[in-house]
C-alpha cells in the first residue's frame, strides 16, 4: 500500500478506495462523526416514540380483552362493614387487581378498579367530595358511573359488578365502558 495514501487512523486501509456511503455513515474525521451521531439520535427518538405509542395502544387493548366480562365470583367482604366504613378495598378479578367499593347514601353499593385510567396511580375515596380521587395529578371520578370529572383522566374507571348475598358481598364481573 502507498504509505502516503494509507489511513491516518489505522494505517492499514486506503481511504480513497473505500465506498462513499461507508464514509458518510462512519466518517473518519471527528467533525463528521458529530453529524452522524445526531442523525442516529433522531432516528432512535423517532423509532422510540413510535414503539411507545404502539405499546400504549396494545396495553389498552389487552386490558379490554383480559379483564372485560364475567369472572368467577369472589367474596370481597361484609355489606354491614362496608356500610359502616363507607368504603372498602379488595382485589378482583385477581390478587393483582386492586379495587374499591363505596357505600352510597341511598344504600346502593358501587365498586371500581382502583387503578386510575390516566397513569395507573391508586384512586381513593373522598367522603367529603363524595368521589374517587387520584392524588398523582388531582384526577377525580364521580361515583355513579366512574366517569372522570377533574384532572387529566379521560376514560371512566372499569366498574366491578357486585352481588349481595345476605350480608356478604361478592364481585362477579368487570365492565369497561369505551
Ligand atoms: S395517574 Fe391519576 S390523575 Fe394522573
């Protein structure tokens, strides 16, 4: 190899004979390398946001598919205790699904998933406001249908179907409104 034409970095290759595209993608000079790094970063960010959007969409789909419908009845506690306390936490349909039941002033019992539909923080019962409140971003849901009334949430909370058998309460299904 001609000594004068050999690469100043590795000393083995001849930069004049290498492919132009290769030079653009992996520039020998440090100044060019800076531009490639920026271009790669833009590609990475574009791909990353696309993947995040797809994962978000898929996650919502899985929730509908996985949780909507009827499940095996599960005993969640005593109706008398719920009336006394005002609200009660339980898990349904699995031990990984936190839920909250509230005793309404007219004696009706309502129950919802405790997972906020914004970014999944746990909602809590606020007796004074008579709603379910999400402390993460001040989200709020009314109790009649679980619809969002304040803050960033836009979707209602999934409703848990409750059945009263004597003094005992059972969760029997999950309803997700669109
Ligand atoms: S996570 Fe509930 S309002 Fe943001």
